[in-house]
C-alpha cells in the first residue's frame, strides 16, 4: 500500500514546490562562460532561446533573435524558464520510500530494488500487470526509448503517455481525415491567410508567440473568428466572436457548413477530385439551420451566418484549434466536423491556406510519433498491423510474437490500477494526480500500487506516492530533438550536466533495461545514437525522419517531417496539390451528428464547468510552480464567473466560493468577469490537492481516442465566505522580486 | 532629435497587448536590473474585459517628472532618455509618481528610490533592442525602424498627447487609429468604470500611482461615449 506517510506540508518543506526568485550564483554573477542556443521547454512552439551558463549552472538567458519561429520573442514562462535550474527542490540523488517519508539512496540500491519489484510483479501477476507511463515534454529520443523499453525490457502491452490528456483526439481525427497526424501548414502560412478560425484555443495564453502570427495576418487585412466560451486575450480583438456553449462544438461546425452549402461556398471540383464521403455530410448538415444550431450551441443564428459569410468565400484561410474542441468525449468528432469546413472549401495544402491543431506540450508532436503510445510503434506505425509489427520486430532484432500487443491508454491504466489489475508502475515526466480528471480516484489508484517508481528531476505530487524515485534530468541537462507544433524537428543542446548524483533520463532507462537482461538492445553511447536509430526505425513509416541528422537539423534551424532521404529538404507544407496520405491519395469527410457531453447540466448541477490554462503556468505545474516570478503572476486558481450569474448567487468579486461536481469540490476565490458565458464557470488546472481543478472534472473518455472530457461537466457554485479584507490573489501583483 | 525612418524607435501598441507579462519579467532580467522590473502592466478593467496595458516610460521631450522634482534628481541623457532618479539626490517624495501624465514611475519604498524604465540603456547603447521589446510575443512593444511600422501596421504612430492644456511630446510612439494625429486624454474619461463617483482622495489613501492612461483601446468601452471631453486644445 503506497499511502503517504507524511502530511503534505512535510513533503512541501523538503521537496517543494519552493518558489525560486534568484538565479544560480545570485544577480551579480558577471559574464557567463557560454551562451547555449537551445529551446524553451514549455509548450509546442519551442521558442529558440540562448541559455547563459556559468560554472555548469544556467544563470540567465539571452533572446535568440536568429531563430526564425520566434525571433527572440518569449512568453513569461520562457523568460523565467532558466530559474528551474539550480533549484533548491532539485532531486540530486535517488530516493527510496521509508516509513517516514523518503531517504536518499545509491543508484545500485534503487536499481536493484526497482528491477526486483518489476520481476516480482510480473512473475506473480503477468507481464502486463506492470505499466509504463511516459510524457510529451521529453525529447523524441526518449519517446522512442520509452516505447522500446516497455516492449522489449518490460515486455508489457501497457505503455502510454500524458499526450493522451492533450490532443490525441485531434491526432485520431487527422489520421482519419488526412491519413497523417501533423499540422498541415508551417506557421509561416498564418500571416498569409485572409480568414482565420481559432476554435477552442486560448492562443495568446497557451502559445503566446503565435499571437504575432495571427496579428500579422490581421495587419494584412485578415478577419479573425474566435470560438470559445470565454473572451480570451486573442478573442478580445476578434472580428467575430462565437461564444459557444461548452460541449456543443460539433453542432456549431455543422451549422456553419450548412450555410456554406446553402450559399454555394463549397469547392465542388476539389471535393470530387480529392475527397470521399461529402454526400453524407451534405445530407447530415441539412437540418443544422442557423436557428437549429443556435438552440444547441447558444451562439446567435446571425453569428453563425456571419461566420459562414467570412469563411465560405475567403480567398485564403487557416483553421486552427486546440484543447477547447479536443477535450471531449466526442473530441475526435468535433475535430472531424471542423476539418469538414476546411475540406469543403478545398483551401488546404496551399500557401496561406490550410489547417492545424496547435499542440500543447513541449514535444506534443514528437512525443506522439515514435512509439510511446499504447497502439503505436516507431515511425507512426500501427501495433495492430502485421506488416508494421514485422518491420519493427525485425529492426529491433526480436521475434514478432514477443512484441506485445495493443495495451491500455493512460486513463485506462489508472482505471486498471484502481481495479487492481495493474500492480506496478514506472512513470517518467507525468503527474497524473494533478493532470488526470477525477483526482480523488487517481489518488486511490496510486495507493493501490504494489510498486511505483518515478523518474523525475523534481518530486511531483504524484511522485510522493512512489516507492523509488530515480533522480532524472531537466531539459537543459540532456540533448536531443523535439518536434514542434508545426512539425519542425529542432535540436536541443545540453547546457549543463545533471547536478549531484542525478542522471540523464535515457541512461537511467538503459541501465534498467540492462539489469532486466536486455542490455544488448539498449547499448547507446549518447543521445545521438538513439536519434540515428529512431530515424532508421521511422524509414518508410507514415512519420519518416530517415533523412534527418543532428547536423542537418541545426544547419536548417529545424527540419519538417516527412524527410525520407538525406537529400530531402523536409516538408513544411503537407497535402500540396490535394494529395493526402490515405492509400488512394484522397481525404475523407466524416458526418457526425451532434451528441451531448457525457455529463450535461441538470437541476442538481445546473452550471457548466470548464478548465484550462493561464499564461504563467505549464501543465501540472511540476516545473512552473517552483519559479517564483511565475507563481507571483497568478498565485492560485480563481473561479471565473459572469456578474449576471454572480449576482443571482450573491457572489461578489474575490468572495470565496465552493464549486461542486458529482466527483468533488474545490474552494477558491471568485473572479467576477464579463468575459465568460453566464452559464459556465472556469478554473485553471495547474494546482494540486485541494486546489486541483481536476477534483471536479469527468473521466469519461472519447471512444475513439480515449481523451477525457476536461472541457465540460456540470457543477454548482455557492458562496462560502466574504472576500478577505485584502484580496488573497491578484493576477498581476506589483512586480518587485 | 527626430529619428529618421530607418533609425530604431520604440512603438507601443496596447491594443496588441495580451497581458502575458513577458515584458515585465524580462525587464528584471536585463543585465543591470538584477531581478527588479522597471515597467509594469495592468488590466484596464478586468471585470469588463481582458484588455491590458504595458506601461513603459514614454520618455517625454520635456519630462513633467523632472520638472516637479524638488531635488533635481531626474535627468535626461543626450539621446533624450529620461533616467531613473539619481540615488544620491532622490528624496523619495513621490512628486514624480503623482505628476507623470502616463502613470509610469513607481516608488520603490523599500529602497526609497524612484525607479523607472531607462529604455534599456545597457542594451540599446550596444545596438541591441530593449529587453521588453525583444521578447514581447504580440508586438505590443516594438523597437525598430519607423519604415517597418508604416509598411506593416494599420495603426498610426503618434507621439503627441494632450492632457488638458498641457501638450506632451514623447520619444516613445503610441499606435493609434490612423485618423488621429494627437491623442487627447482627459483623465476623467477613465474614471467612471466602477459605477461610482470619482474620489479625488483615493490616490492619497492608496498611494498606488496615478491611473494608467496608456491605452487607446479603452475608447471602445461603451460607457465612454466620447473620444474627448471637449475641454482640451485638440478641439
């Protein structure tokens, strides 16, 4: 039983999160020894940045204006990212669980303990009773290695990653519609578009650098349509804002397409020559009149018509979406209905015209490509396809029958742990206690594990439950590649070595493999050798990196896949000439009737509850809740509530409110703002414990992609106390550090 | 002192601001600032919207802050950059804080010194952009040639402001709707948002600095029916 042996305060005292306000060596350290050109570790834009290094510590940053994507621009996370290095909370040695917390241990001891536990669990309960959870903030090299380690060393089917919580519904939809999962266009196409739809993307807070791309389009006369239940900073200046009711996205897209068809704004030639199945869609959307769609979506009929009038006849256009339409039990369906809007116009695969999902995690794109998913092998291959299995088994040098079959996805793994079917877990770069819906069930599951090991640079809230914590590495302590949200593979350089007795992640995994008797498959001298193997494993696959080398990536400031041969320049724009990646070269329309979310409002829980991010925090906050300046910027979660609703509930700004769902409750200050639908409340999700927005969310899964429904469930809100005399939280406190 | 079209100038466009605070955080990271940011960023009025305004020093040609300083602590350099109060002279009286028409200077109470944006002297003097304008992800802060702005932006750059009878010309340009040549400000136009009468003693009680005026987009606020009170010389 892996229950906590100490109160939370004790773990916080020893392992943080401690907000760090001072760089290594203080503010007067003088000139750095070197400037390392690398990338920010937060979000899928992967801004270029130069880290200042002195005495093997990252002491500051300097903008890298030559890197073409961000040209020196950064968001506050990027500016302050260096403060995670030389951090007081940093794990500098492995830890083992004791009856009163943790004690540090040597590598031999923790390795021996971990390997013995893996073997014991698997002997007693079968290979698949030991699961592996990876992450999409890690390099391509590690994503590849995780998959190979689980299949060859652990021989478990149950490997998945936290990208399952991110954009897998978009990935599934992209494969269904286009035959490949990647943004169709480089971001440099955005400023060339004349109409842009931003559906469910709080772009200015989650991918701040892309704001400039949107506004360069606007400078050139583009019209911007924003679809969101909240007026986010990018929504503020939209030409057309559609305040969609949570959980109604597919109906809205069907409604817009209805008007486009009625007015003749479809490209029938493109549809006939390059797509399948439009007739079903044409038939389906007949009933989605603006009035019918208004009833479902809460978006005025005239705004639906206005959206069609802008989008339909546009000369060029880009449609971008993110978690807002993806985090649903019909996430895949939502994305496919929006893709219909793109395919119907034929405006894809062209300069300034196309489509993309904006991937959220640092390596959200690359992390989902190289085989750390439950159903995927390197090169984007399918673990269920005999010829794909054969190729990879041969490449790895194992008999095909030994290659495990498809296993469970991330949330299903947590469910299986809760049911007692999975007994052991190794996780890296994943904090499910904060990031998976229905946190209390996640906690109960963790408590049931017979053995739990974590590889992490910091002790996350989840890692407190571990039996063994293997002190791993931060992004700047390793090297490798990541693939950005536009499909550009970029190079990360190591700035420093891991402190103390901590180790680079991939070396930890390789040693575990060796001790599990599979060392000959994991014999790498450096990350570069893993990359070379990864590129060769991808050869001929849907996701082909085989023409890439570190040198080529560096010389070109990144290379877009597919890049199938050494002389291939890479592919910034997909689908040129209407050539899609299905076997017959055509794209597919999908006709999906709107269906309601898994949990809708009712008399007991009359309000919509939705979650998201703030600009100063990244994901579960394992890194960013330790950076003082970012903590001060938005110290604790606030519940956004419209004044109209607030007045009905007797709530004033900064009053303390309790938000309750069928799964839990959270007590936070109210932020009374007109920027949210009056039937919806919003709480950002970066905090743990009693401040975890995911105490309330619904772990209902999309049947296709198994993404959970973070973006809609039902709740009720009540006031529990007056606002404190002095506000407890100001989003922008005085900046004196 | 008028810059040529290809010389680098500072352009401020609050309508582009996304409130991310990258500028504020980055300011503190500039070599000589040692973790202390010299600029600030405020919501214009969070209850009604997400519009924010970054507040950097406008570097007035004839700076009011310097004129009201009883200790003659605020100096301009040869390039017209208005500097933070000289440590040896500043008496921490806050006259500058109250007098600045743009709400720029802040009193650092813990060190009894007025500190403000000096347009990153240590960077601009060696040909780099100021830190805030380098990192700003949305183009709200831009440092570069006027050529670029005129070619790419729809808004027009203005550097003349009318505060009642006082005309203020600044080194920093404010981006405004194209038909405006000078920006008329009446502070009163910014005040009735809280649905209560203006309390002239509020400042004395909170000492939080003057209201920030640096935002053209607030004219969109429905409560503000007029672009100008009509009491100024712009009419």
